[in-house]
C-alpha cells in the first residue's frame, strides 16, 4: 500500500510538519512520518532565497 504525506520543507531542507493524506494500518503512517523527517531536501527558492514549501510524498510499503 501507499502512504501519502503532505509536508512542509523549511529553508534549511528539513521537514518541519508532516500530515497524513492517505493512511495505512499497522503503524505504517507513523513509520512514513519518521522516514520523511530524516530526509533532507534542496529547499525551494523565491528570488534566489530559500523559502519554506509544501510538498506531497508517496511512500510505498510491501510485504516480504
């Protein structure tokens, strides 16, 4: 299944907020948020200056 998150990426490239837009059971939402908070992004820019942006992230989970 897929968890979809809406996140705010700060000017330093870190994720400050993550909200679940599409959920999965078994604690996978929390695992998706935990993973997204560890990632670092190239920040969005406006007139050459880094700014906070809202992004959507899809994280796929599968059974092994």
